[in-house]
C-alpha cells in the first residue's frame, strides 16, 4: 500500500471515531438542555450508573401513567402516576419520610414534579433519575412488563419524546 492510502485510511478511521464520540456527547448535551428547559433542578439527579452501583435501599417510584408502566417499568418500581398522583396514598404506603426514594418517568420531567410534591410533604431523601426509563434502557438495563416478564418494549409517551430512546422497542398508544 502506498503512504497516501495509509494516511487517508487512518484519517478516515479517526474521523469516524471523533464523529461517534461527538454524536454521543451531543445527544447527552441536548438531553441536559431539555431537562434544563423544563426542570428547576430542585430535586437532585441520580444517574443510572449511580443507582445501579450505589446503595440498593432506594424505593423506586414510577411517575408515568399506568399504561406506560404496564408496558414496562424498572423492577420493583411502584406506579404512582402523574395526572392522578395521590400524595395521601404515598404517605400511607411510605410513612417513613427518611426513605431513600428515586422517582422516574420517561426522561425526568414529570418525575421532578412528583418529587417536588413529596419534598413539600416532608420527604427529604428524594432523587430524580436523570433521563428516566429511557436512559435506563439506553444503558442496557432490564425492564419488565405488567406480568413481571422482561421486555424490550418502552412506552415512549409520544413520537416526539421517542427520539430520546435509542435502545429497545418504541411503543405508542
């Protein structure tokens, strides 16, 4: 092979690597921008990695609607909904205000709203899962359907929001 071809080939490989890293970083940055636009960050985020590798005593609350939860959810998560979220029901189910709670939704917007309600009710150890169930699935973590069977399906709320789910099977109504 001549040196021109080797140089061209090497430059092409470097370009592909840089492009891949840039696209990955861009996706993360735009998710951050989306969350900054909609959230006040009054509730601290916890990442998928921190949740997986850290303390296992967290109680998971799914703040999506029941049809989304039935399609798939993180194992052992409790569906609390969003439109019909009932604080009285939660305080009866979780009377310990020091419980370690992680709230999630599709990407982390609705979950912040629910977590803020819990915070106002006196819960003091609450986190919002950064990127929600979409980032959970994007990180190749398992989700389960209403029959407690592992599934690849994720209810994406709408086609607009589905762009944030890069892995799994997108389900709409």
